[in-house]
């Protein structure tokens, strides 16, 4: 898998055809795990998305935010130029206006923060990153007082590709983990969360839960950087609630498709493309579905 992942770019779909699910057993601490995780894990309680998000908002991410602002500007300009070229020779087509950037303030700051966090790599030296990853795991698997090792096959039980979840975050950074935590901590009803996790562990229809979510995050980030979600964010008066709402809607639709069609891992590419098309063409539908059924 390592050779495949080295060729991924920010818009690639992560190949999940070779991901396997282990029996749900927490491994003994790996020899690579630092004493920080072994000694400090018992002090980490499973926290909510909002708790993590507020602390990221207060973090010093000046370099990443500057990069994010540039990416958003370039993304919106590229999207406008692409749309204009398609309609340039259409007599009946009305002129396409450039997407209006979010007004300076809370909405624009949230948009920049989201994109900035997608450029932040998981760092073993940052306790907040470990709290985020560990919280996601503990919301799914009851560990009791057992420490969660930093490395090990137990991460495959929640849908990562191997023994180190950090290697799956290319293109989404720690924001990919933020959305996973959002979903399992307060994004869905407890009943829906249980049904989704159970389906991911089904003997026939199993799928790697975390990897599926990271793919959805990639698709949403692409639209966010292009300014395609600006109108929804302005109407909702929140960028993060729109992004997370669409993400939640993706999982609701995915669950329906996967279960009713009897899908297996071989159908992931087809289902993934359908979800991506919905994000592109009907984001409001996904957002409304999240509100009605989340």
C-alpha cells in the first residue's frame, strides 16, 4: 500500500479495496509508541468535536492560514474561469458572475481555518492531535481503562488502512480527523451511528469507516476552496456547520446506498462517484437530509 499512497494527490480517492478489518482487540503498546502515549493516554477522555474545534480555532496557524487564503483565492478564480469558458460561445447563456467571496469576519475566518487544518499534518508532538485521534477511536470502541497505543493493527478496526492512521491523512490533514470525530461524537443520532458502525463491520458488506469519511472530506474541501459553498454558508451564517452538515448527509446517503444495494468493497468506486456528484450538484440536498435525519 505504501507505494500506492506515495502517488496520491489532494483529489485522489483512497483505494480501499485492500483494507482488511481485524477482530476488535486493542493491541499491546508498540515498541515505536512513545512514553507520551503510554503514560498519558489514561488522562485522555473521549471529547466532542466542538471541544476540539474551539481549541484549534485558538491555535497559532499563521503560516497555514496564509496558505489557505491563497488556495481559496486561486480556487475561486479557477472555478470562475472554467465556468466562463463553458458558456463563452453559448448565445442563450447568461454571463456567469464570479463567486462572491465570504465577507471578512467569522464566515471567512472559518473557511480559512478549515482549509488551513487540511494542510496541517498529524504531529506526534502535539497533544491536541493525539486527543483528537484518540477521541475518535474511543467513541467507537470501548477501551475501559486500557491505553490506546499510537501504532498497531487496532486502527484498522475503525477503518484506517494500516497501523499508523497519520499516513491516511494526505490531502485532508487533521481536518479529516475533525470530521470523523464530529460524526461519531455528535453528528448523528446514537441509533444511526450504531447502524453505520455495524454495517462497516458486516461480514459481507464491510467497509473501512475512516477511509470512507476521509474521501468525503476531500470532495467537500475541493468545493469549499472553489467558493461553491459560499452561498450556503452565508445563508446558514456558519461555514463549519455547512461543511459538517454536508459531510453528515454524505454518510446518510452512503449508508442507504450501501445497505439497500447490498454493496461490497468492489462497489466503492461507483458509490463514491455518486456521492461526489451529489456534493457537486446537490449540496443543499445533502445539507437538508442531514438536518432532517441526522
